[in-house]
């Protein structure tokens, strides 16, 4: 199980990096596809509204928007350690180490609540 956890982290980071790189390349090649030209500075300091929900990000990816592809890569990067915590919880349950199952469950719940914005 520990080997699977290390594979999940490695593969998750590689996939997130590839998605983000694809979005950056598309952004450099196509721009925002809205007809307006944006620099990286404008995007970071008051550019277009940033999609915050997974649904908004996936809608943008479906239409081929480069910035949403970058956001998808970042979202995958955020989900990677969350997957590790979930797998660790399963490992502790298989070992019947209930104290650590409870602790990792709490950590996973906090991560999920933080991702959804329910906990600041």
C-alpha cells in the first residue's frame, strides 16, 4: 500500500504538471480567445474572473479555454495530497489502527472543507 501511495503522489504531480503546461502553451499560442489581449500581469492583477468551482473549471476546459486548463492542472495538484491522505486512511484501517484512522479522517475532512471553502 505504501508503494501505491508513492505512485499516486508521483503520478498526480506529473499529470498536474502536464495539464498546467498544456494550458500555459495554449495560452501563449491562443491567448484568452475572447478577442482581448491579456498579459500575465493583467491576469494576476485584475484580469478576467477566476472560475472557483470544479464545474466552472470543467465547463471552461470543455470549451478549450487555456486559463481553465491551467486551473484544472492546479486543481489536480491540490487533489493529489488529498488522495494520499485518503489512501493512508485505508492503510490504517487495513492495519486496524483505529486511532490513526480517526486522525486521518479528521485531516481529510478538514482538507475537503477547506477546498470547498466552508472552513477558512
